[in-house]
């Protein structure tokens, strides 16, 4: 079989697109053809290429740009945390809660692919309005954190290192662990490492999925699963969720075309109780735009629950 056969394989693998098919379908076929071409040609950089396309890390262009961004948002504090043994570092953005005489509750915000922490501030705003202290982590490869092509191991290491650093900075604090999209798998892995320690008062998973393989399968059937299996990136929340401490909150958009609602529900069914499910007629990354006010209300309820019952 030659690399030139890849387009024909993609078009006949139970996944064809007619001439009138949606653009998204034709793009998926093109992606499959390209991946197969790389594989069949013996491309040694397939793993790096796959991770770059999978995670789409977005760095800040320069130190000067980072400093300008911070200058424009003086309410934010940048925190630098060393990670690994090679001199790398990760950045966290701290968005303090409004003054509140009640019990302080903090959120570790674990974002998904593509957008860095500054680009996730709009999603963090309902948390901050609910009176929560928000810490947004940029894994290596994103924002002003150290440059690298991320992988699953480095992302989990960054979250764990940031968590440990925050515990030293603010011991005996009540924490919410929040993950959006890919960050939901990072949150589940972190929560699994903290099982039985009473380390957080809520685990909140938004636009969550069971595994990368299932997301690939939803997009491209068995071929998507097969292509996912070629790499080492699993993000297998389904295999971990039963071992985390409740309570859990699941948020999902019923119009999510990136992570289908069915994958979020499947993970919810595997999770321990007590747990809550909430959905909105919105998409993958815009639940915070909910005009009904239910999304903001959910965050106020989480904040109140943590203050009343700070430990699981």
C-alpha cells in the first residue's frame, strides 16, 4: 500500500462524504487522508505532528506582549511556578474574588486545548462574580509558560505541580477543581491523585468526555478511534472517574458539536454520587453566555455549598 492510496482509503472506510456533504465532513476526510499519508510514508515526526494538532497550544508571542496584557488587567496577578528539572515554569493567573466576609473558596481552573488563560477569562467571570478566587493555569506550551509541544504526561505534571504550589501558598483553603473540555480530563486525573484527602469541596467538569478515543469515534467512527490509537494521548476519564471523591458537577451544552452531549452523560453515569447534571441549549465553549442566568446561579450554588460543606 502506498501513501498515494490514503485519500481513497479515507473515502471508502465507511465514512464517505458526497459532493453535497457538509464542509466539516470533507475536512475530516482530508485530515484522515493526511494522517494516513504521514503514517504510510514512515514520517518520524508523526507523534509531534499529532500532539500539535490535537492540543493546539497557543503561546503568548513575547514577554513584552505578556507584560502589556497584565498592564491592561491590573486586577490580575501572575504567579510563576517551576516545573520539572530542566528549568521550565508554568504561569497561573490569579483573579481575586470581590471582598467577601464569608469563607474563602478558591478555584483551580484547568482549560482545554487552544486558548490560553487570558483567553479564558470570560469563562472564568461567572466564578469570580460568585465570590470565588480563580487561579487559571497555563500548561507548558500555552500563554507565558515554557515553550514545548505538550503531551498528556506534561499536562498532568503541570496541573499537579501547580496544585502543590498553591497548597503551600494558601494552606487550609477550600478548593474547587474545574476543568473544561480537555481540562476536564486533567481535573479528573488530579482529583484521582487526591482521593481520600478531603482536598477539595467540588469537582466541576464542563463539556467533559469519556476519552480521546471516544471523541475521535464520535467525529469519524472506527477510523477516528484507530487514528487516536496511533498516538499515546488517551485522556481516559472513564477509567478514572469512579475513583474520585464527590461531590461532582457536570455542565454541558446540548448543541455541543465538539464533545457530543452523549459523551458527557456517559461520564456522568460512571461518576460517584452525590453528583449534579446541568445542561444548556448552547455550544462547546459558550455556556457562560447563558442569558437565563442559570449558569451564574450554578456557580453561586457551588460557592455556597463549599462554604457550608467545605470538605467532601
